[in-house]
C-alpha cells in the first residue's frame, strides 16, 4: 500500500471541499467561534483585518503563532493563515503549526518583489491572489492549489473583485474559442506556461478552485461573485467591521448557497445593521492599492 | 434513477458528474420540494458543521432524517459520513448529525490538512486509489453495520473507512475526486436497487 501526503490531488482536493462556502477573516478565538457557528467553511487567522492594516499602516507580517494556535483550538473547521509574498520561512513556520492552508497574500507587505514562494516544496497547500488569468496560471505553475481574485482588500468596495472575476472569466472564454495553433502566442501574451494554457483552453476552467476575495461586505456582494462564477467567497473586514457580525456572517453563508434565489437574498439582507463604512477604491492613491502587489 | 445531491456546500458538482456518468439523472437538492423529487441522496464532502447549519436553517434537517428513517438510500462521503453517523467524537460543541448508521465517527481523525493523504485500499473486493482529506474514521460500529474498507491508521489500529447499513453507505474518502466510479456504482447498483420502492 503506497501512501502519499502533500500530493497535488490532496492539496487541490482540500479546496474542492471548501466550495460553495465562505471563508472569514478572524483575529481571535471568539470571532472564530462566531464564524463557525454562522456556518463558515473555514477561517483565516490574522492579527489585523485588512481594513485595520490599511488604517494603521506599517509593515504587515505573519501572525503570532500563539494567536494562530488559539484559533486552531477553538474551532473544528479548517484554519488558514497568511504569509508574505515570497516569505518561504513564514510559510515553513505556518506549515509546522499545522495550519490547513496558507494564503501567500498581497494584504501583507511583500518580502520579495520578484519571486513568489516555491509552493511545490511544501506539504501544506497554498492559495494565491490573481487579477487576471496569466497571474493565476503563474501561481498555479509555482504550486498554488487554489486561486482567489484579489479585489481591493479592506475597502468594502466590490468593484475590483468584480473586475478581476470578469477578467479571469473573459480570458478563459477567449482561450476556449481559439484554434489550437493560436495557443502558443496566447501563452506568450498571458506570460503563462503553454501546458497550463492548453489545459484551460480544453477544459474551459482553471485546473484549481477559484474563490473570490477583496471588498465583499454584504450578502448581495457574495451572491454577485457566485453568479460571476466564483466557487466560493473570502470575506475579510466585511464581517467583523460591521454592526452585527454574527448575523451578517450567517447571512453571507446563506447568500453564498442560495446565490441565484433573489427571495432568499432579500430575506437574509434584512436588518443586518451597519455594513462596514468602506472606502471607494477610486479614492485610494495608487501606492496604497494592494491588488497591484504580486506579479 | 433520480439521484439527488445535497448542494448546500462542498464538492457537490463532482458527485453530480459521477451520477450522470453512471447513467442516472442527477439533481441538486437545496430545498424540501427538491428532496421529495429524488429516489436517493448523496451527501458530498465539505464542512459538516456548515452543511448541518444550512440544512437546519432551510428546513431540510428533519426532512432528511425522515427520509432516512423511511428507507431512502443515502450515500455520504467524508462530511457526508459524519452526517450519517449516530454518534461523533471530536465534533464542534453541540454538533448535530442526521444519523442513521449505528456507528461512532471521529472527526478529522487522520489529522489536519498536512496529514491528508492518498492510499490504495480494498473496497468491497475492488482495489482502488482513495483520497483522504482531513478525513474522519469510524471508531466503532454495531453488529448491524457492514465494513467495506479499512485502513491501518497512525494509532496502530485498523479503522473502517467505508461502511454500509441497509440502504445507507458512507466513506471517509472521496471517490468523486479520482474519477473512479466504482463506489458510486456500488451505491447505485447494490444499495439503491432493491431499496427504492
């Protein structure tokens, strides 16, 4: 009997189990329990949600292992954590803590402005952000087992996530319509490996699960992203920066499952209290836009 | 047959595909009226707490229990196995299951995601590659439960990872991820046939 851990099938399969679900940012054990009780399919453990990272500034890094351990102990659902782009030592530390997924995230300050982590070298799976198909395929080529749109984290403005989902979807549809002999140039233009480009052209989808993230703040936002073809949703600041986190969390979970049922969406959108105030992405000076980190 | 796949959360699309590839009509089940339409039900992999919570909210929880009691054939993989267990250990506080199989299932028994694995095993006489993801195992079963597959686990004991009791089938692993239809065919051909009135 040959037993194997950390295979691509096991890593990608883990993301398959999260589909149709909501992954919520939490900063302590209490929030993690609220998220689990509301029906979150996983939590992202971090010290500051993106809205606070934005407000407080400074270098944002991996969270304290103590805080991650406490969250792990508080819930039975998977626990994810963020490492800085290219910071393979933070990733090793998170792997040794037994987190279930690592987000190599642009929300933290990058540690390397050229290279991402060689993710094949780890047993733990990675999720990475992407703003377009080429970026998604470059991350998959480096071993990412799950992709999420980047959106503009910590804003509560869903427009960038929308743009990235449209872009990724549009580029996939374009590949599917091409002649086989045109895929070589398509790969060159996408700056992505030919084998992956060919696979996407043939199957009409990414070879890994595609979630959406960045700026999702309401049940309607979550449903919008599901209708745009996302397999599931990350909600960062949107839950615990709102007036009634437990109620909003539960509403977003229901909206993600019943994304195509306007009646359910209307019901769950009632009486949620204040949504996070948010920032319009257009008002953010370009150097403060996180989605532009990563390449 | 009309096979329903509980589509609240998890990898239900893969189970829908497996049912179609086996030559059956495959329908998503998110509501009570959709459950009433189908001959058998598959509970997919996913998060058992999420699936139970959504089933509770949308009135499916008691309805699925009723269908199980009435003899509807149900197959659960991973989270689905947990939801078919009469008893669970290491679950979330107050975690509920549909129940139906007289067994105790340990959640995340093989460990966290870094311990997730694939392995060859013998399922009801067939050799196959099985994928285990944060998988549960069966801690103990009553005499009325038939063990269809076991693996040797890190605690040095052999634990059942596929079981059947009457019209209910459960596996710790995910045949829907390997494109191997033999477990689904076993469910359709051995479990459903005869159980569907």
